[in-house]
C-alpha cells in the first residue's frame, strides 16, 4: 500500500525507479517535502539485474561527466564503487582502442571513472536514497494511468496498481521516468492531447554480451578494449569492460541487421570476425560466468514534448521516456544525470520567481531539456548516419562534411596527445564538440599544422 503524502501541495511522484527516475527523485527532494518513486519491478536486495532493466546484462559505460555529476549528487559514491571492487580506468591511458585508423596510444588526462555493472551502480544509488526519510520507494507498483482535474488541464495524480488493488495517488508534480516504452504519450491522447512528435533514427544495431572471470595473474597494458566498427564495410565491433568481482563484460555489436549471435559457440566465433583478434585471444583464456544475452531495441528515439503546443500542467518526462539513444555511444545514464540537473535548475528558477503552483513549469522544463539533449543527439545520430543501412533522414552535406572532419581529427589524435585528450573529453561529455574546431586541432586536422 503506497502511503498518501501528508504534505498537501508538496508531493512529487516519479514513475519508474531506474537511473533517470532515481536521479530525478534525488533532485526533487531539494524542492518537495515528500517524493514517491513508483516502480513496477520488485527490487532485489543485492545488486542484480531485474526484468524492467534488461540492459543491465550489457556493458554499461558511465562517462566521466556522468560520474562527476553522480558524485555531486551522492558525495562518496565513487569511494563506494571502489570499495565494491570497481577498478579505476583512465580513458586515455587504460583504453586500447582500434579506431578507424589503427590502435590508439596513451595520452595524459584526468578522464577517470570506476567501471562497474549497471546493477551495482543502480543498487548503490537506490541504497542512498532509501536513507532519506522524505523519500518513499514503492516497488511492485505499476502506474496504469494519469489522473487529471475536471477541465483536464492539470495532472493531479496517477492511478497505480499494486499486488492487491488499483488506487489513485495525488501529487503536485508527476515525473515520467518509465523508459523508452513509456505509456504517457498514449495516456495524453486519452485526455484529449496530441502525442509528442517523434524522431527515430535506427542503425539496426544489435548487442550480444557474455560475462567472464578475468584469469588469475592476467597481465595486459590495457584495462578496456574497444574494437570499433568501420563504415562502410566493417559493421562488427567488440568491447571488453572490467567490472567489480574481477569480471569482464564482453559485448559484441553488429550494425545494419548484422546482429551478433545469441548462442555460446557462435559468440566466440564472432569475436574472430571483428577488426582485430585481440578480444578473441583474451577471452579464450577466460572462464565464462553467464549465458549470452542479446538486445536489439537500440534506435535513437526523441519524443519532442518541447514541440507540443498544449500539454497538461504538473507533468514532465525525463530520461529514455523523452530521448533514448543508440547505447553504443554510452550516453544514456550521463544524459539522465544532466536531465536531473536541468530539472533541479528549472525548479530553482520557479522558486526564485515566487511561483508556488508550478504554472508554466512543464513547457519551460521541456524547452530547457531539449536544449541540453541537442548535442548528445547530434553526436549519436550523425555517427549512425554513416551507415547506408540506417533508417532516418538522408545525411545532409553538412553531416557528410562533419564525418570527414571527424575522421581527420581521429587520425591526428592517434599521434598528438592534446588532440587525443580533447577528443575523449568530448566523447565523455566533459567538453562541447565545439572545442574540436580550436585552431590547435583544426589546423593539424586540415593538414596545416
Ligand atoms: C543494451 C543497452 C546498453 C546500454 N548501455 C549504456 C551505457 O553503456 N552507458 C549509458 O550511459 N547508458 C546505456 N544505456 C542506456 C541506459 O540504460 C538508460 O539511458 C538509462 O538507464 C536511463 O533510462 P531510464 O531510467 O530513463 O529508463 P529505464 O532504464 O528503461 O527504466 C525505466 C524504469 O521504469 C519502470 N517502469 C516502466 N513502466 C512503468 C510503469 N508503468 N509503472 C512503474 N514503473 C514502470 C521499469 O521497470 C524501469 O525500472 C544502455 C541501454 C541499453 C538498452
């Protein structure tokens, strides 16, 4: 039974208790007396994948920007990851990367993260939030609809289905964090609103992953191995990622319907067909710990709430429910963290204007969120548009020019450490892609310096 908040006018509800929902809940606690997170799944009492987050079986890279924001929201989280056995990776020292031009070399940088399983990261954040007396986490609770006022202009709560019954829960702000299959667009149409227009760009990329024990005494000058795909002729790639428990998560990818295999024998065989045998050689020695998991819902999909002329008040959406990315670029959790900061900032602006009724908050938040999403969206989709098999808009001449320029930047990054560092700072969302046009990069990339 979900407790009804005693703080009238001061309750926020989050639909979905995965990464975007937990991070939204963390910032909502800065603004609401009571926050309730409603999650359909049962929550395991130790780090373990659950059915609502099937992606937890696959490599989950938290970019440096994401790690920094999480540390800001949950001080000491990195130390907890270290204590749980997550290794430290410096992304310009410990990554062995087969780029389109060849293998990368070391460069100095402070791009450090603690690779871990997705299940561990979510579990640690969940544990932290559970310590907050103003937060109620309701597992096994499915949201089945929205509740609106008589005029249908304000969302006043949600309808929830627990193991026992269906009931209503009132709230002053409802945050949809229920992921890429969110039912909110459908519920909006039932209230007489339009669904948000969608942009979909699909490179038909598939994942297959298997977990391995890192062999005792394993020695290598790298910790993460990334064998990149290479358009137009090499649609296959692989990544090996070390996580807590001295394990590797090995994820194989194939673009343009060239899906990696789902059975164990063919998994190893596929590693021979990527652009380097290095992954194959490493995992041949290693003990498998899991079956092969596969995943194919990887299209970039943006629900343009910011373009809707009319939306009910007191409802916003965050995370994959607004914009889900092709996961191969590792952006989703970092963008969810940036979205939580946007929510916090927008609520601060509302408070500073003396508004206590959230009037105008929904469209303002979605405009600000869309501004933040523009860069990661461009980064992911313009890469996907390199493949002729991608379904989406035909690449413009500007996109094609950018592909050529970025190829040159990568080539120069292989032997100039400052270019290498800046390139990875952009990939890790620590810096804007604009820095790739600084004369110190532009000139060598154009062969002029
Ligand atoms: C294969 C794969 C690999 C990925 N790899 C990376 C990576 O390397 N790095 C990275 O940063 N990101 C990665 N991502 C993306 C990342 O997982 C998501 O962007 C991130 O988890 C944020 O998602 P979310 O919380 O918005 O939604 P989700 O993680 O999809 O969570 C939605 C939650 O809502 C719950 N829910 C749904 N409907 C209801 C309802 N009606 N009522 C109550 N609860 C409900 C679900 O049970 C679930 O817990 C990957 C994604 C995939 C698919």
